[in-house]
């Protein structure tokens, strides 16, 4: 928080923030505002979106100017296409690995005798493999791949040093393979989110440093003065995560109660100070681009950013309520958790006002559905987290499946849905190719939404009943276990439906990457010159 305050003051003194409404228009070229853009849309969906567009026809001069700006954007896209594809392909692979491990772990909670003859298939190891495959596989690979694609666009310059990112991705994935292998054979540091042995973590440090170099070089080579809010979110996340990771993995540094405090300082902050800002950066770029309208209030976007920087740093302490830690630390964590309502409401109000009058586009834009629903889940998960941090609520919810449901609401309902939508927008620009089967996008959406709904509702109810049973001294402990069984089965049903959605997503991704399937013409065909009175689709 103190570091964030210092950077805030420095950025104001150097006029890197522009509070005027014009700052929200910096992601648009002249003539783009009022024109929808969804490269995942079918020709019919694109025509339906265009029917609601409010922009007047382009004049000859406007079309010529826009063509020149779009050509520069295409060059920026090409500079990052290979590295973006590499990261997203790795993300899809790790998504499938994490899904398989997670689904098996879920089933084991109500079928404990399933696959118990091999030590690496036991619940303790499979659940940990699932967590780490998500935390260091799917989530960072997807977020960093999108950052590689977004920054050249936002900074209006080609990506510099892509080869470093490619090398970094290889080292990072080698580290993750080694780390999951260590967990599978029983080698672990024994702290949640930090199970991978610190010796293997060195590979993450080297790989992460290599990945960060192109982002720093590109920022230095930028041709824009004003940094759009998405750049601030991504830049802050790429500063916060290495700091968290280094402190959390320092060997022979953390012991006893202090180790527990550090553990949840890391565990919560990697969610709130890495995954969250990366996803919000995507929302603030893709949502306005898809509907062709700048965000309603640029000032609110800045309030959301600095509120996150100031208030999130110590929220992890509420996981230690009732533990042998200083009372002031717990109270500080609860206060900061409640204060997180400020940046969350700033984002939520901004998203709603930006979408006002455009909600009908959700029917016609497959990408927008993921982005908007993901943004809504951010609101719900954050407000739920603030309430859950209160001692009266935490007394019931802590050490139950309710907390697991809440964690998935944030990392899946918010982060992963936003990543899905962003991938659907980006891949046609990366591959110069269209999604071959648009119906698979809709199938993917409804499978993950329905599956996650079953998962979250069932686990929340079961977790709350579990907490009440554990608090009742007159009831045996096994009652708190038995009461969860039906809800754990519903969790597995929901998880299986989600897994099917992930499989659909992965198959569609492979079909597009190999340019198989039905060839079609529509909104995602790129690099064609615009004509006067035409509707641009290359933005």
C-alpha cells in the first residue's frame, strides 16, 4: 500500500494519468466509436450487431485515416502473434490437466476408495496438482499471453524482444512440469499455494524474468504518452507477482505463526494482485471494443485501480481468524477486506453504465457474454469475500466447503470466464483465421455457466450446513461430514459439466490452430482495406 501510494504520487507529478473523458477514447481510432467489433461473431451475429451501431458512415478521408491506423495495429498484432499463440496453447493444455485432476479430486470426496492403489492418485496429491496446474499453468499462461497481445496495441508499438518471452515460457513450463512431478511423488513445501519445492521455484523466477523483459522493453518503446487504465492494471500485476513469489518462497525464512501469516498473505494476494488486475485489464479493453463505446467514467476506473492497490495488500489475514496471531493483524485484514467494496463498486458501476443500452448485444456477441458475466462475478465474489471476512460469518464458513466455493467464484467465475472471452476475441487476430464452428462457442458458454452454477450453489449450501454442524457441540463430528455428501455429489456433477465445456473449448482451439473445420467468411477476416461508408471490422 505504501509503495502504491508512492507510485500514485509519482504518476500524478509526471502527468501519466489523464482524468478527462478523452482518456477513455485512446483505445479507439478515429471512426471506430459507435461500431461494434467481435471477431468471434458469425456473419449473422455481426450484421445484428451492426444494426444497433450508432456511428455515421465514414467519409473518404476518415476511411483513409482509419485504414492507416488499423494497418499499424495489424503490424502490432503480427509482432506478438507467435508468442501469444504459444502462451495460449500452453494455457489450454494446463487447463485440461487441472480439470482432470480437479474432477478426480472432487469425486474422491464422496468416493474415497476410488483409485487408491497409487500414492500419486490419492486426494492429497491430486488436489494439490489441480491447484498448482491452475495457479501456475492455466491462469498465468492465459493472462501473460493476453498481456503480450494487448500491450503492443495499447502502446501503439510492435512487441520488442518476443524471443525472450518464448524462452521464458519454455523455462516456466519446465518448472511447472518439474513442480507437479515433485508433488506427485510426495515432495512438497507443505504450504497451500506454495507446495512446489523452492529449488524448482528458481525456474519460475528465471522464466518469469525472461517473460517480463519484452513487456518492459515494449513499454519503453511506446509511442503514446497517456497510459490507458489497462496498462496500469497489467503493469502493477507484473510488479506485484514477482514480489509476492520471491517473498513467499525464500528458503529458511518463514517459521511457525509467521509462516502461516505469510502463507495467506501470498495466497490471497496472488488472487487479488495478479489474477484480478490482469482480468480487469482485459475487461476494460475488450468490453468497450466489442460494443464500440468508451467506458462510461474513466475516473471511476482509476478509483478502482488505486483502491485495489491501497486496500488489498493485507486481506489474507482473515483466513487466520481464531488462530494464534496478533489481534490487530486480524482486525486490519477485516477492515481492508470491507474497504475492498470501494474499488469493486467503482468497477461494477462503471461496467453497468458502460453497458447501459447495449445489453441486447449479449445475444449477438459470443465474446461479450463471457466478458460481462465474468465482470459480474467479480462483483459478487468480492462482496461475498468482504462479508465472509467478518468474524460472525467467518465463524461458520471457515474450514468448510463454503470457502472453496467462494474461491472458485473468484478464480473461475470471474477470472477464467474473462480469459475465455478474451481468447475468443484474440485468436482470430493471432491466426488470421476464424473460429470454424461458432456454435461450439455457445456450447462452451452454456456448459461452463450451467456446470459452475451447480458447482457453486451446491458447495455453498453444503459448506454452510457443514459449518453449522461443526459449531453444534451436541452433534458428533461425523454429522458435519455426512451432511455434505449430497452437495459434494452435486459438486462433481457440476464439475463434470464444466470439464465437458473445457474439452469443447480445447477441441475448438486445436481445430482453429490447425485451420481445420468449416471455412467461413465474416467478421474476423482481416487486412482488407476499408471503403467509405463501410463498417470497420479489423479494430
